[in-house]
């Protein structure tokens, strides 16, 4: 398969990293993406450090702190405002129980939220005597920016939303939502896992107060890492949900019942964070940052547009593609789950979403991959047609 030389293609280095993986169509990068080779090497290096026991700890800690700086650059936060968790859901749970909900407060959610950004808010609201207001996003999973804006009132303490909708990839327009909720003294908490790595993000520019993400999607990292980034000063105002030696300092510090937690986002890490996943994912993120997230976005969007054109030419129903990530969700002519299973047997990964198939091409792919996918659909449709 032809791949452009890196010097002629802004994302050439990314494509070159996956050049040997020719037989698989990785089209579920909004689900679980293939591990970047640099992440795999970083995991091996961390394992080697662990084999040194205590003697490997100083270098391991240094690499974790370097990883914290990498995620700060990715999100536009300060390193001191980044915390690592086992999953994105764990980070969102810390947000839900840490923002200080009180009786009478409202949390605004879309009815199409990913479950991990819904359940924590329902449970936190129950515990605090607050209310969750679930807002219909509208037809065709359109993202619901207007619906969120209309739902914000003086009682709104938090708007919790996904930046990119997980079923169809539609983006929420964050700045006007931030402006509206801040006008009433509330917070905007963003689940950005479906966009970070393929779309540029800046905490201050979008107005978010807290942003959470995970490692295994567009960031091309290993499973097992969630993270939180907070605007300046907010982390120190949030009580940690979990407690351990590292919440308050180090294991060598004397225990004092009146000791306050750290004044940085490390207060949310009660012990050693997910070291392997943090360092491995940071290596992949550095590779993406070296390419430039804007270049990654441009290439991935071009692939999604090429796919949408091919599907439209064949008469497939495609969910509306407005302001959105490089995700295309369409309704096939065969039952989606059965078709997804046939595609999987042909070494093609997609996701069943919104009554159809969600396809999420990353920038390491080429138009030839997209053409192969559409050709595979044609073949499977023909094989399933009794005529």
C-alpha cells in the first residue's frame, strides 16, 4: 500500500508508524485504537525499570511527571492541574463528587450522554440532594448545543457534556455553553475522550472548568488510563474522593489527622498512579503533538469526508454531519450487529451505534483504506442479496 513520504505529508510520520499493519482496517478509533509503536516501546521501558525495583523508582517518577507535562500540553492546562486515574469514568466520578453539589442545585445532561458521564452525576446528585436535568438532544443524535443552552438557569451548578457525541461524532459548541453557565456561577465539565488526539483542544479557549479523557481512543495509548485537567486553582478547591499517603504528601511524611491534601491535582492520586499507562500514552501523545493535532484533524476529516461521499453514492442513510469530529455513522441495509460481525471476520473494526455503524478513521489511514472498506461493504451486500 502506498504511503506518502513524511517529508511530503504532514501526517506522514504517523502513517509510517502503522505502515506494517496492512491487513487490518482500524476504523473504530473512537472506540479502541491500535497501540502506537512508540507507546509499546515505552511500556517495555517502564517494565524494565520495574524489574530494577527500588533502584528504578527515581527514573520512573521522572517519567510520570514528564507524562503529566505532556497531558498538560494536550489540554492547555498547567502540569500541576493534571491528575491520572485508572479510567476516564474514574476521573468523571471525582469531578461529580468534588464540585460541591448542594440541595437545590441542578446538573444539566443530554439524554444521549455516554453512560460514564451520566451515572456519576446521578449518584452525586442523589448524595447531595441536587437534581439532574436530562435534556433531549433532538433528532438524529445532533449533539444538542441549543438544548443545553436552553436548559441553563440560575439553579444550574454544572453542565456536564461530551465534547464529541459518542454515537455519531457530533460536536458540542463549548464556548457559548461555558459563557452561559459561568454567568450563573456554574461550571462546565467536559468529557473529551471522543475528541482529544484528533481535534485541537484548549481548556481556556473553550471555557471548560474541568476536562476528562482516556488513553485508548484517538490518543493511540494502552488501556487503563484516565485523566483530569482543571482550570487554574479549581483542583485545590475540590475534596479528593479517594485518600492515601500521596493525597497528602509522601509515605515518609508523618501522619497528622489535620494535614490538608496537596494543593495540586495530585491530591486525587492516593497512591502510585497508573504508571505504565500514563507513560505509554504520553509517548503516543508526544508523537501526535509532533505531527500537530491540527494536521491530524485535517487528515482525519478528509478521510471521513471521502467515506461519507462513498456511502452517499451508494444510497446509505448517513446521520447529519454538521460541526463534528472525523466520525461517520450510517445505517446499513443489513442488521448492524450482523454486518459488524462479518466485518470483524474480515479484519475490519467498526462500532454499532445509533442503530447503524459508526466508522472513525484516524489520520494514520489513507484513502485506500476507506476505498477498501466501501468495497468490503459492497461485497458483503452482494453476498447477502438473494437476487
